[in-house]
């Protein structure tokens, strides 16, 4: 029976893949991968010989029609990203939407995603939170930051190492120097670390120690607005 499987892959430690994910990757007719070189290492490690094709932000608009047609013809497909759950700041949404529109069956497996451990590690309130992903690079960035300055829920951001200092500087400027921030870096990997403190303190830390690797930033919501309510 045709089906699209969204299969989470480890964000670092290969032991974090599920037994079910391995079985599905072995059983489907083909796999779509964000980067076939990166995913090829994962498949080789778990002795998965399923045919794999490239599906990333630069070609997904063109490849979706062909994938949908293969699914309509009864094939099964697994979509994976370089790390974590597909469609979370990675390709996957467009293909999923197309399958919904064509009434094709979709199943998303539970598994690794970076923002959950970062949120829990932060020590900040996690009963209510908002996932922002990557902030706009230029256009709309200031507008978004001004809006988020009023957000009362804990906020989660993804950021690249070379933009972290700029983002932390903006947090000090728009959210306030004393806003609590937690930066988790290289989650599940050998050099994993989480640095917690005020926006000013965390900015000072990474100014003296330039960051490397994958980064998740968790920011406290606006307590002043909460207290006024």
C-alpha cells in the first residue's frame, strides 16, 4: 500500500535512531534524503540498501510531482533530513502538503528533534512555548524581534554558529540585558554543552569562546507582561 513515511534521524548520536525507523527505511521502495552523502553514511552504518534520491530545498518543487506519481502507483517512500525530524526547519512540508492534496497516506514516526532536549535542558518554563526556527536574516528581522519582545511564552530558535553573536546582541537590545537565555550546542554529540544565564552573560561567554556546531537557543518569555496580567 502506498504511503509517505516521515522518518526522524539522529541529530548526532547514532544510537538515537529507533528500531522502527530502521525497519521502515529497509522496507520502503525508496528514500528521499536532504543530502545523500550525509544520509549515505547513516544508511551504510545500519546496513540499509534501499535506493536513495536527493530531495532538498533547491529541487523539491521540481521533484514533488514525480514522487506523488510513484506513490499513486503503489510505491512507498521514506523522507529523511540530514538530522532530526523532516519538515522542522528542513524540507518536508511541501511534499507532505502535496500528499494530503492527493489523498495519499502519510505517517510521521516519532523520534529525534533538536529543540525538545534544548527546551528541557534550559530550565525555563516548558508548559507553554513557541518554536520560531531561524529568524529572518535581513528583511523582517527587526519587525519580528519587536513582536517577540512581547511574547510571554518561552521561545525557541535555531541559529548558525557565525550568526549567534549577532542574534544574542539583538536579544539584549530587543528583549533586555537580563532576559534569561539558554544556548544548547552539539546536542547528543561528544562536545555537547548548554550555557545558561542572562542574555548579556551568554553573549559575553560566546564572545570569548566562538561557537561551533549546531545550535538551539531558548529564551525566557516576557515576565513583566505576565506580572501585569
